[in-house]
């Protein structure tokens, strides 16, 4: 997921995306621990996507507090 795509989303959509990615990360970690995870590259990819969402959310929060 590109940061450019995420910036186009509103805050509610970003919060939903954050919840979805957090749940997916939990499931992937669980699968990895039990040896059922086939695509191990998905773990860091989801972590990065979650970090992007949180970064953009924080930026939007700061921009709103400054009144920009």
C-alpha cells in the first residue's frame, strides 16, 4: 500500500484500516508461532503498512490541532 493512497483517505477510513491491519498482524503472528504461516514476507509488509497508517494519522491529527 502506497502512502499516497493512504493520504487520500479520511480519518475514519484510516482508523478502520489501522484496526484491520492490527488484526491481520495478530493473526499472522499467531500463524507464524504455530508454524502455519506460508508467506513469511507478509509479516514485515503488514508492519510497514501499519506504521504508514499510524504516521499519516498522526500527521493529520497535528495538522488539525494547528488549524491547517
